C-alpha cells in the first residue's frame, strides 16, 4: 500500500490559477509537492471534508 499523501486546503485566487495549473479560483486540496489533488470547492469546510474523506492512494 502506498503512503497516503498529506493534503492541505489552499484558497487559490483568480490571480494565482496559473501558478497552481487550475482553470478557476476556489479552495483546493494540495499535496506536499504543491500539486492540486482535489477541488475546486466553494468553501474551506467543503474542501476540508473532501480531504478528510478521500480514499487512500493505492
């Protein structure tokens, strides 16, 4: 079983979408390598819930 990635919630603003390689602003789950893994979400609570409930990596 692979080690699960640690994710943090990041609020990506319109000016920063290119930095994160996403197409819209919102809350995203971002891993230790600054790679977006989940999102976008409209709120911090929704993003944190998705991070908490995500399945582990295979």
